[in-house]
C-alpha cells in the first residue's frame, strides 16, 4: 500500500548505506548540496516502476525522492563507468538544454564522449553514417527527451544509465538514478558528483581533499547572462587600468603640458603701476588707427612710415 512506501524505503536505504564501504558513504556536505540543488524534488506524476524510489508525497501533491537511493545508484553508476577500460567508449547524451553544459564538462574531465546537441537518428545502428559510434556504455539525462538513443541502445545491446524523475519511463533503462532531471542546478550537481566519484575510483584525485573544480562549472548558463557578465568584466578591467587621480580630479585638456607653467606676473594686480607706465583707467593717448610704435620702445616717438601701397 501507499502508506508503507516511506517506512520500507527508509529501512532499505538505511541498510544499503550501512553496507557501503566507509569511503563511499556520503558526507554532510554531500547531503547539503543535494538538498540545496533540489535533487529530491520530483513531479506530481508517478510512474509505477519508480515507486521504490519515492520517500513520500507532500500535501501539494509533489513526490519526494529518497536521496539515499539516489546516492546508492550514483555509486553503482560510477563503478560501471570505471569498469570501462577506454573512457572514450562511454557516451553521455543530453537533449535537454539544462544538461548540455553538464555533459560537456563531464566528458572533459572523465574523457567520455558526449553529445550535447540534437541526436542524429541511426548514430548507433546505421553504419553508413559518418557519425556512427559503437559505445560500450550510454549515460542519458532524461529517458523521455533522450528516447531515440535509448531505443537504439536496446537494439545493439548497449547498457544504459539514466537519471530518472518520478514520471520517467524506465523501459530500456538498466540503471536508473532517481533524481530531479528538470532543474539546472540538480542536473549539474548530479553530473559533478558522478564525475568526482569516477575520478576518485580511478585514483586521479584523492578523497582526503575536496575536488578543486567548482560545481558551478557544470551548471547551465543563459547566453544573455554570460554576455552581460563578460561586458561587466571588461568594464571593470578598463576602470582598473585607468590611473587613479583621486576623487573629484579633472582630466587635463588635450595638448596641455603640465611641465610648462605660466610665467609669473611682473607685478601684483593690486599693486601700483610701474614707473613710466600707463594708467588703465586713463584716456587713450594715441589713435588706435595710427601707426605702430617703433621697435625701440613705447616711450620713443614713432618714426615716419612710408605710405602703404595697396
């Protein structure tokens, strides 16, 4: 009955976690990450074969996934991936946009082959195609959106690992990892945990120290947000590169040379005029249209100038 799901699931999950070796058991940080990324949140619909992975149903009708089952299946999937001798024989597929960046990063760090765009029908079955592949293991993000590669894997006997939500069909799925496969944080975290565990089992990284790759690298990023962040970084670099002249400083005018200062005035503006000079307030002593003074000085009489020739 439905009332027995939580109790039976709790007993089975507790026993399964206790049976795991100590290095494979989840830490408090792993539980916190999964809860923060909403890995445990399912949908309001439930597939009949997903009943063993359900913890309970909320008052609003949303099914809650048992995270102990999620962790148990993650460890099983990591052991399957490590069992493949050639990492390139593992194919990771995601038709959902939220998982395309995650599968790309998973393939980058584990060496697996990935398909982050539209899957071409016949890639696993049609040998005439240029993109024909024969992988030994298939990892998909959603059995519903990735139904075509899942169906072809059944034709050529390729074992399949899939992240399954509460409403996901389990036909042709060999290992189902119960988790929220619709949120970008949830998908990114699941692939990050799977890649980390694969590298740990391959002895590439140590369990004693945390993985230096941030989980944010696996999250989906909106192209518009990425462009805005890039523009903001360029503006910050331009501001940092400009010299700091102090608050309220005015930039000098173009062509101004600060090293050549203005000549000091001959006398104070408020002081008496120099001897022999003219008073500014006195009437003009000569006609402005007259002849220019000689080069000897202003006090000497002007010499007779020749009549200008026009």
